C-alpha cells in the first residue's frame, strides 16, 4: 500500500494525511512558526480543533473538487 499523502495547504497550515481516514498517520505544520516543517503538531491537544477542521476541508476538496480549492499537480494535494 502506498504512503503517498493527501495534502491541504493554507497560508498558515500544511496538513498531510496518510490513508483516506488518516489511519496511516497525519502531520500538521504551522508554516508561519515552522516553515521548515520540523515540528509535527497533529497530535497536539492544543491543535485538535485545527486538525478536525483541516480533515473536513481536505475531504471536501477530494470529494467535490470544489472551485474554492486548486488541485496541484501533486497527487492528493489541494491548496486554498
């Protein structure tokens, strides 16, 4: 099984999800505070609401190909 992630990138946040339901892992990076993506915040209790919000947004992007998102040339990536 491939570990190619789905990616949602906003101005502040980069969220990566491995597996359709993040069952194979997830990563959340604050691109303002940590542009080199050294600190994964996905398991942080302080960021739980952000993770849920981005999971929902990623699902919308993948299902609807909503015009509010642009799909990058990378598989599974969408950028707002």
